[in-house]
C-alpha cells in the first residue's frame, strides 16, 4: 500500500515538529527515516497511524485520505513495532502475538496457525517458545516476538520506531539480517525510524533524511550514499561514506570456496598431519557440519591439546547475505585477514578476505 504525505505539518504551540512534509512511500518498499533527535521522524510515524493528530496537510493511503478511515480500524490494519518492544509481561508469547487477531475476532484455529507461522518466520521454534513469558526470553528473542506481533494481522503497512535500538551490536546485526530475509518473503510497505546510518544503508530501499522537521533529501539508498545533497547529509553519512558503499555488495561476490575444514572432535595429531599450510585459516565444524570457529593455520601445529584448540577458536563469521562492509568490520575486529562465510543454518560455504574486498572496491570505483 502506497502512502503519500501532502503538506503534512505538526505544531506544538510555537514549535513546529514537522513542517510542510511532502513525501510518498512506495508500495512494498522499506523506507528509512533518519536524522538527529527532535528532527520529526517519530512524530511523522505517529501521525501516519493517528497516534497523534496532524495540524494541517493530509495523509493518503492508496489515494484515500486518512480522514475517511476509522482511526481504530486504521491502527489495527497497521503493524507497529517500537524499541521498548512493549510486550505484555503477564501474557505468553502466543497471547502477545494474538492480541490484534483476537480484536479482529479471528477464530482460535486461524490465530494458532498465524502465531506458529510467524514464530517460524522470525526463527523462534513455536513448540519451544509459544508458551513462554517475555521474561524467559533474551532481548533479541523479545524483539523478534515484537516483530511477529506487528505482523500478526497481516497488515499492508509496518511502522517501526528504532526497533533494534536497545539490542547489543552482535544481536542487532543478527536481527537486521533476519529482518531482511523476512522482508524478502512478506514484501510489506515498511517505514523504519533509526539513528544508525549503517542500519539505514543496510536495510533501506530508500532513505529520507530529516533536519528540524523538514525533509532534506529523499532518494534510493545508493543514490544518497553516492550523491549526498549537502554538507548536512555528508555529516549524517559520516567520514567513511566511501566504505559504506560496500553495503551494496554482498559477500557472495568475493567469496573463496577453496577452504580447509576439519571436525572439531577429530584426533588432533591427525589434524596436524593433514593440515595444509597454504590455507591461511583452518575452519572447524561439529559432527553435523555446523560452524564452530576458525584459527590461523600457522597456529595449529603449536597446539598440543584438543581442549586448548577448542578454546583458541575464533567464532567470528559473516553470513552469505552479509555485505562487504560487514565483512570488513568483522575482519578488522577479529585481527585476521580471512573470515569464514556461513549460511543461516551455520553451514560453511567459503571465506572472504581483505584482498577480495579491496578488489571489489576497485571494481566499483571503475564503474
């Protein structure tokens, strides 16, 4: 569902929170709203589902004015996910997700199928998690439930106000990757507020940059990164904006599939006799071929104890859907020039290294 804001304005006395905003959010696209605190991002989001009323202007849903839509029906037809998640602590995961479908008087059979399907979608086993309470979940798990609840009534529109802002960096990247996979499947019109430019570039089909209640630049994400309108946009992008262009290149474009892999419980002496020094890193998996970690190959022969080998493994990795920007950050943080690439099922498919990343940077610069 396309959303169009026409001369949208919100004032609080003499203060103008949003000033004469004109923007159209494309159907089935994920649009990021970003800018400094107090720039009007969240205010805009809340006007769209009438949590707060506009001062003037109009909001159109597929050409129909918001004034011609019942406010309660409107809110129930729009998914809303916030940073604090807002799960009801006295309700199970199942009941939290089922809130809106029950308000819409769905049958319990239909609700159960929807809840279980959504838990599968956000990678939470419904048989394990459906009847837990929020306090029994990790922060990342609770946020996944929040996303599932936002999608419960199968809304055409999903509004997200810094949904991953309170999550630690490692789990935040995991949630971002999962959310990209979810959007590939559900194809909703999503408006997503964030303060994090990396998150904006990674997730957004389009980015809208705000300042003092006004729209500064609105364009496809890649166009904004490559053609910032002014110094304010350049400041938002940051000094390393040239590296952020790597967000548009997937790890798969620089993947090396020739790798050295051993089972973690294999006899250490056999590993040391078999390991080949021409591979910069040696990767280890468990008996089910799930990724366990890696170590620089030159260190393998210095280890004389299997338990020490296990404790020496670096766990760093990127997924096949990660960008080269993420891979570069992981490589730098792991103090290794190579890092394993795994699927979302933790199967190793190759490695990415600095050489491949710099080659891709050169290729993009020549285009």
